[in-house]
């Protein structure tokens, strides 16, 4: 909506286009043409648009990289502590995790989803984050992700260990890495 208003389109015009079925409302302040093809991942696109400095993390990132069997019930997004205000998103459900320094800035990949740039942590960084937040998401999810990573991807053990050091979970992860890899 803010982009449309900046372009000179009045709010009433947007609302009437929505009511006429020309536009569909994705989320508060987010609209798209109704006749466009369906979004492949509307939840990630919505969160990326509403929280442009955020990074998709943990189980949401595992799901994107296809290294979990978990069904994502909420989009988990990392925000930099003290520099960002949490997004106000009614749908999809969003859970914010606060990161600082290198733990926030390292391992970010950008992916184009439905024409929107979405920031998602790499699989290796996501594995380290899962071990860091194992008490919040469950250690079983982290272990399963590590096993599926080994089965489905080319193993980058050096990267995993580097991110484990950054997230301060190297001693926790090393036994699992040695057993699984």
C-alpha cells in the first residue's frame, strides 16, 4: 500500500479495487493483482515484505531447504537485537528470534520467491541455529535436520563448524557431527 500511495494512488482507489476483485489483500498493507498466478510460498513472501531486514530461520529455513519432516505452523524470523522493531503481521503467524552480531549477519542467502527477495539462512547456518535454540524448538528437530542434511545435500562440515563457533555451540554439535557425518 505504501508504494501505491507514493505513486499517487489514493487509499480509496485501492480499497475499491479490492472490493471489485481486481486486487487481493495478502496481509495488512500488502496487495496483489487477483489475476496473477498463485504464490508458491505466500507466507514467506508476506513475512519478507513486512520484515525486510529479517531473515527466515530455524524450522522455517529447514523447511525451505527441505531438511525437516516438521510441518511449519509459524514463520520463524531472525531480527537483529536493538536495531529492529518486530513486524506487526496478523497472518501468517510469526515467531521472532533475536540475534546479535555475526550470529545474525553470517550465513544469509537471498532467494527469489514469486518476484520477491527473501532472506533465508543457509542450511549450514540453520543447523547451527537449531542447536543453539534446541531448548526452544527441540533437540530432536536439530538431530533430524542433521541426518536429513547428510542424506540430501553435499556435506560442508567446515561451514557447519564455522557457524557452530559463531553461534557458540561447537562443543554441543561436535559429538553429533562426528556420529552422523
